[in-house]
C-alpha cells in the first residue's frame, strides 16, 4: 500500500498471518538520473515490528544485469 502526501510517500508491507518465513516483498522505485547537475538522493526510513527476519537493499544500474547488494 502506498500513500502520497505533500511531504512524500508512505509504503507498508503486511507481514502478519498467513505469511510464512520464506515469503518476500519488494519495493521498487523509478530510475534516478544521477548524471544531471542536481544532487541525486534516495532516502528512506523503515521500521520492522516483531519477528520480521531481515532487510536487504540492492541497486540496479541502467545497464547492469545483476543487482548490487549495498546493505
């Protein structure tokens, strides 16, 4: 679920029953143009309530074939 506000966007992924430990969720963004003169920044906060497991962040370049793990 994604909610738009004047300050930004809010997204939530439901992790309660009937999800299982092997389930995965993905949040994907549009492509950022890092070649323009303006600084490009992607910032987010997250909260994992309960026994969620783990969180990982990957990035894809425009020409990359494999995602790059960054966190």
